[in-house]
C-alpha cells in the first residue's frame, strides 16, 4: 500500500504561506480605523492593534502549510464579514470579553455546578 501526498490548498511552501499570512495581517491592520469608527468600539487603535497582534501570535507556532492556508482563508472570510457589515458590534467585542465562566465539560464539574 502506497501513501499519497496531500497537496496544499494555495501555498506550495512555507514562505508562500507566511507571505499570505502577512498580507492578511496588513489587511486587518489597514482596516482597524474603519472598524473602530463603524462599529463604535470603545477601544483605541493601539488596543485594537495589540489585540490583532495577540491573535496572530496565538497561531505563530503552526508550521504545516495546509493549516496556515486554512487559517488565512478563514481570516479573509472574517475580514470580508467585518467590512461588509455582516458582523455586529458584539461579534467584534467577543475578542476582548471571552466567556468569564467556561461551561463545565465533564460529569463532576457539571454536577458541582448544578448543570444537567
């Protein structure tokens, strides 16, 4: 039985994927003033830029080209949703306010929390 190599989505090598990720970062960076003004976010540009940097650094350890391409595609989809006003203010603010009390996952945690 022979194994098959899976072709990447868009990028042939890591440098192409990195270039696409940096292009996405720049596109978001350029749209930050528009996002703040249109969605009336109670944050300044510096806070938004730090949050953008934080979200990109969260995935900086990924080296698989296919996963990077997938994340870049998802990022461009989210950017389009933001610029086309398909997302609302609370969608934007969820990046600053994650769920304070995560839902219990296992049986004992659910039991102690009183959740069925």
